[in-house]
């Protein structure tokens, strides 16, 4: 991370979150029953919301590097971070999909759902935090066991 961030960085991140949350609430995508209807092929509104967001983001990601050589708020250079398609992406995506299907909500929409008064979503948020924590502990233990095995040789 760049330590020389623009003073408006945090407020603009907050404003971006406000816009994101308002959009999810306005489109009713913060309601788990709407998401579950999408996953059951009964309501394709989520598809249009995601498609609209992808278009706006895609345009911004295509245009901004042509207008500026550095990000205006962080000063970081624009660059692509390519993640290879490997077993972890496939297994992680499948696990995420099962969680999404069971809870009817993904992380961003969960926070927006809380904002529209769905207090029961706190259980899903707690599950997300615990699941991420368990995965982090599991990954660090795997890394420690690998370095311990190679360090003993």
C-alpha cells in the first residue's frame, strides 16, 4: 500500500460504499429472497444489476489508464493483477457458491441487507467472518508445515 495517499482517499471510499449500498438496496439485491429467486432461475434482475455494474466498471478500467498514468487518490501506477486459474480458484469458487446458495447473500449485499433492516443477516455475516478466519488459520498452518518440512532438510 502506498503511504502517500490523497487526503480524500478514505472519504471517497466511504462515498463509494454509500453508492454501492444504495444501489444494492434500490435494486432489491440486498434482500436474500431476491437473490435466492435468481439462483433458482425465477428472477433474472440480479443478472441485469451485475451486468450494469460490469459495464460501468469496465469502462472506468479501460478509460482511466488512458487519461492518467497513476491513480488519482493513491498515486499507484495502473496495472493488471492476473490471477491464474488454478485448483484454489475452482474449489474456493465452489465453496463460495455453496455459501451464497445457502444464505442467499454475498458479502457486499449482506452489509447492504443489514442497512435495509435485515438484522437476521448478522448470522450470515458472522459466518463469513468465522469462515474467513478459519481459512486464514488453515492456510497459515499449511504454510508453516511446508516451511518446517523444507527447513528440516
